[in-house]
C-alpha cells in the first residue's frame, strides 16, 4: 500500500546478534541481563552513526523500551545517541503529546536534510513499540 516514505529510502531488518555477538532475543527472560541491554544500545549506535535523518526502532513493549532507555542513561549510551540523533520516545498514550513528539521527530529530520542539526546531530531516532501508535501508521 501507500507509505509516507518512498521504498527506495527504507531499510527494514531484524538483527539476530549485535556487534559484540550477543544474541538479540528480546524475550522477557533474555532481555534482563545487562549484556543484552547494552548490546541493543550498541546496535543503535552502529545504525545511527552512518544513517542520515530518521531511524525508527521498535521494541516489543513499553516496559522494555523504558527499561533499556534507563539502562542507557546509566551507561552513557543515551548520551552517545544524543550526540548523533535527537531521541524521541513514543508515549504510552496518544493524543496531543504523541502528535507533538511526531512533529518534533519530523522537524528534526527536515532540519538536518541540508545541514547538520543542533549539537552536531544528523537526524532523529524514534524509540517506539510494536502495536503502538507509531506502528499504526
């Protein structure tokens, strides 16, 4: 069907293991260890560095997205991500907050199309949830 972004500008993939070889199996049990959480952060850094403009990362649940985000704040992975991309997290509820965050995401992407954005950022990273508002379209 119709999509907002042309197919030539979209890459969709699931990744079985991260740069350190840690399996990326996001089941409840396997997502608890810090090595898994840190590896997902490393994957995002490796994807966000070369990819211009927008990156969208889906998590299986809001709780996992929140857990990994908090972990990345303590390990400074989030700080490294913020040096590359503006980071936007999908809120649990839709409405005005969701609309504002989506506008922020697209505004950053638009502003970095012709130049590097604020603080050297090259676009935006949206952290979202499968079956959440972002995945609906």
